[in-house]
C-alpha cells in the first residue's frame, strides 16, 4: 500500500494539495510550463536529436505531466534519429489514475499516453519500471531522500519540480541537492521553476553552476544550471 495524494481542484482540472498548500503546476498553463521550464530549460531539444538515449530524472512525479509532455516531444522526432527516453522520477504521494486523467484532460494527446501506462497497473511502494514505446519510466514511490541512492541511471538532466520550497523544504534541502548532483553525469544539467535564494545556495554548495533567468508566466525568475 502507498499513501495516495489528497487533492482538491482549481479551475476543474488543476490539482491542489492541501497538505502542501500548493498547486501541482502553474494555472498559467501546465503544459507550457513544462516545455518552458524543464524541457527548454535543460536545452533538451538540441541535446536529444541523434542521441541513443536521453536520461531525465525528476523530483515530483505528480500527475505525470512532465513525463508525458517530454515523451510526446520525443515522439515528434523522426524515428531514425529518435532517442529512447529513460525517465526516472520520485513521488511520495502518488495520484490515482483517475486523478491523473482529470488533470491531463485538457490535453487529449497526453491522456492517450496515460492510457498506455495505466493498463500496466497501480504503482506500489519502492522502485518500479514501466515500458511504453520510445520510453522507460522508473518511478520511485516513497521518500526521495531514501530512494535517490538507488537511482537506476545517472541523469543527464534533472527536473526539480517539488512543491513550493517554503511549503516542502525537505525536497530542496542541501543533502538532497547533493544527492542530485552526485547522480548527475559530468556536465549534466538541471532546471527548476523556483529562484529561492536558499535553494540556489544549496545547489551551488552541491557543485552546480547556477543561472537565474526569466521565469514562466508571471514568475520573475527561475533557475537552471550545470554540473561543474
């Protein structure tokens, strides 16, 4: 058994966590935020063409929006140069399939990808693997701090997408940022929607070069960076 996410809803399909007092993604556009902050923030379109594999890791699987949008974009690449997506994520409180479907309902092409995954059964505690065409998903259900040491493959790019650092500080603390760094390939990257000063300092202390840049929507700044 795993503890399921406790949800409320904003604007019919935007999930909100009362436990962390935060929405799962920006009301300005979840899919657009994924593309701007995480996919383009890690410069993935330029990095994955012609690559055999692209290895992404994520803190905060949530509705799976980041995974499904990344997979959708990978599948737009011509097959002869399309990489295989290896996506590794963590989630302490997984959503039900029904909640994921409600969240993704504004984007039917993403719910179709969800259907490919949901037929493989519910997620259980610990690491599990799910395979779909063009991608392998490893989801660690439980405490990321406990599971990160057994991350299947060092990441080329990280999506740091936990809840607001002020509400979920454990997922942004220096020990976990150090583990993120240590499980990143040389010159690997990260991107995150937050620009909180103490998160930036934790990333720098871990060994990342950090850059602040224009945030998504009304957010003034976000951060991205590279392993030194």
